[in-house]
C-alpha cells in the first residue's frame, strides 16, 4: 500500500449521502446498576450518523468529499456548528423537527458497549427530492457513498432509486445500509456494497459457519451485477469479492477501545482507494487499516494518518479463488 490517499491522487469526485445524521453522546461509566443513577467518568459529544462518519474519515485522509445531510431544530444547529470544524463541504437540507441524538455507554468494568439510536425528523417529498437532485448532479461520474438509516417516512426502496440514478449518469455508487434498503439496492447494481457478517446472514436468512460459505454467498451477490462485495467479520478481518478474485485479509491485532465508526471508516478507506483506481487488494488493505485504526480510539474518535502508516504494512491479503 502506498499510503493514505491525498487530494491530489483522487481521480473521481466523491460525495456522501447522510439523510439521518445525529449528535453522538458517549458516556464512560464504571458499571451500570439497575434502577440506580450512574455517574459518567467521561463524556464526549461528536457529529454522528454513518454518512457523517464516512465524511469525517475522508477528512482524516485529506480528501475533500462533499457531504449531504438533513438537519432539524436546535440539535441540528449544534450538529452544524460541530461539523463546521470537521468537514469542509457540507450541503444542508433544513427540515422541521429535531435532529436525532444517539447515545453510547461504555461500561469499564465489563468492557461492554451499549448503543441507543434516535429516530430523526420527517423529510417531506419536496425536501428529499431537492437534496437528491443536487447530490446526483454533483456526483456525476464520480463515487457516491449511500449509507445510514432512513427515517420512518422514507421508503426502503430509496437507496435503490438513488443507486439507479447514479449509475445512469455513469457514477459508481457505494452502498452500506441496513438490510432492507440494502436488499433493494443490490438489484440496481451498486459498484460496491459493504455488509458485516450479521447483516449478510440477515440478508440471506441463514447462518454462515465458514469463510468458504461467506465467500460463496458474497460471490452470488457479485454475480447479480454488483462490482465488489465486501464482508467485514470483526476480529476475523474481511473479504472482498470482485470480478477477478476473492481476497481475504486478517485484521491486525490491536486493543479495541470502541467500534463506533469502524465500519464507516472501512467504507471510506475502500472508496478512497477505488476513487484513484487502485487495485482491489489495495482497497481492502486501506479499508481494514482505516477501520482498525478507528477501533483503537475511544468514543467516536476516528483513525489518524499515523494509525494507517503503522497498520497497513501488517495486513496480509491472500487470494481465495486461484
């Protein structure tokens, strides 16, 4: 791996769609006790939501991606102030209601994480189409990361529609989404999808007990017209199925502080590599380095350039098909 991509290396425009961003609040506590008040030892406030984390990861790689998000109310104004310090190019669609608040509790004595995700504001058809029109137009023939949860009033087919619109303009859509939107999006042939093992099993409706089974099912999805299928497997690393081969990489052994944002960082790392037309092996290596680097930090803090420089050489990739 030649290192983290820089602005000068990027061949394709990169955009990120984040319909349901959040303010992430992270508490560290010694122990949660039933029906008792618990005092935090530390508290963090961070911009949150999958798309926001992807945008922040691009920023960590010195890549000027364009992030599109919906915000509402006083919580949305707070989020906007935080994002002004962390992202360069953000398109905001303002709607009624309140931006959601997500809460993470890190229990120190048991090294357990608890996550509660908010719902988010309603988006009218007018506001939604206004946002998507600008998003698709700016993406053009570039790469578009379509990620995160959808508000209850948004149909699960939306990501499929956006994927199709991006494809029709010659762009390369990347989809990392909950199972229902992901299932519909696959039919519209994204360039890359990323799912963790639990999501893949939920998508298929069955358990997968070996790497060979996981690779075979990912290959079946690739053969439906998806260029690349990535399956992350936590401490067991990840595999990437593409038109030429299946690549398997183990994750470096590190001390895990928190996993919030690790998957988003992986998506950003792979997208950045593909945007400069890097090989599948290099994309997987950069993705795992970014994801692992994020897992080494507390709360929703992301990887650093030093993390990637240290981790990337440790990642060994082997081919599975031949």
